[in-house]
C-alpha cells in the first residue's frame, strides 16, 4: 500500500510478551488500519499466532530472532550479547529504513544502550532523554528525563528542554508550550549548580517555548507547565511515585465504597465519574515514552502494559512519525543555538 507506515515491534519485550504484544497489535490494527508491522522474536511462537489470526496475517511480517533481552540484563551486557536480539533487530530496522519507528516494552536500560549504539545521536545532542506524558488536573504534561540519565549537566538539561518543548508542540498540539525545571523550590537560589546554570541559559534566549523557571514536585500533578525537565534519577522517582499514588487512590476508593450499603449506593450513582477517573489515571492510557535525541524514532512502552497500552504506544509512534518530530527537534536546536550565539556576540560587543 503506497504511503503505508511500518512499525518494528519487539514482540518479546515486556512482562507478558509475546501474548500481550500480539493482542495489542490486533487492537492497534483496529485503531490504525493503514499501519503495517514487523514482529521481531521467536518465529516458532509468532508464526502460528500470526497465521492463525486473519487480523494479524494481513498486516504483520514475522522476523525470527534467537535472542531475547530479559529484564535483568545490564546495558553493557545487551551491547555485548544482544546485537541479534528481538529488541536490537527492531531498532536496526529503523536504521536500515525498513521501518519508520521501533516500539519495545522491554528492558529500558538495554533499549537505550542499543538504540544509542545503532542509531547514534542527533547533531548537537549529547545524551538521549526518555520523555512521556503524565496525567494532570489540566490534561497531560510531558516529563523528561524519566530514567535514561541518572546524572545530568546543565547542558544536558538545556538540550532536554529544547527537545521536550518540540515533543509537546507535536504531541500536545501546543504552539508555545511552557517549560520549567523540576527543583526543590521555586526560588532562584534553590537547587544544585547544574540546575541553576541551566535555568540561567534558558532565560537568556527567545525560543519556541516559554521558560517559566522552577517548579516543585507537587506542581506536576497540577499541570503547572506543559513540559517538566529534570534528570533521569529524579524523573523516574517522580513517575513511579505518581503511578503508586494513582494505585493508592484507586484502592482507597474501592475500600471506602465497600464499607456500608449506603456507600455502595454512592458507588452505583457515581460509576461514570469513577470510570473516568480510573481511565485518566491508568498508565496504559498514557503509555508510550520516547528516547529523544536519537537519529531515529524509538518508543518505549511500559513493561507491564496490557493490550490497550501496547496499542497506545503504537499510536504515539504513529503520531511522532507523521508529525516529523526529528525535523522539528533539529529545527528548534538550530534556532536555540543561533539565539545563544547572537546573545554571546551581543555581550562581547557591549
């Protein structure tokens, strides 16, 4: 089919692979009928499943791989032993031009290492950053880095801000997203040197986003800004805390509604609102992060995603390709670098 977009799927990645990946692909086929898929993994398992499903058979090609990267494998091990794994071959398909984007629910560290090794970095970017959407009271905010880099320099944080803003412009449909650095306070004197230096640089230039300074952790859920920038250690803690809080709220509500017949009646009357709350907090609804800064598109699904979550990740992948995110980031990096150069020249001349 002319113009068909091909997605490379790591069929063996994730807690319940390959079954959940196959079910997610079926659901994605319903949502996005023009997509095609390359399924990388154990052919003895995937071939019968695909051939036995008319839905999968019409849109999937199985590529057999002998190796699978498990959740305990270190990134260095993945680079040494996982070059022919389902994960690596899916990323390689993007490098070779056989697929427009790769999607994996597998080991995050291994996926980052393999993606960086195979695809390399975009000019002007030192490290990739994992970005995803988090639910807020205003809708959704993009948060990065969510675990790709434990420690970050001020330069890394500045690059993350530029890339995150480009991501938000595309995924959230914003012309000028607001951007802030996650800190232990909103005052300019708060935080370590790297974050203060990053803030100083971001305030210096005019770009395709509005830098608002610092926010605190409780501002994320409020949707105080469209893009939250932090290092991978802090970002991953914030993400897991938010997911745990969502589970806590759901469980406490479930217990409260079981306390009495009157409470049960209240549940029956409020089922619609509660269902809406559950869907808004469900990680599968917002599933599909991305490693920004690579010379290719790689989408990271949550390892525990269900079929709906896998389909959501595929939807994110589709939007990123169709919106030409890589070119958007490249253009914004050029604009930002040019603005910094102009400011530096102005400072010298004055």
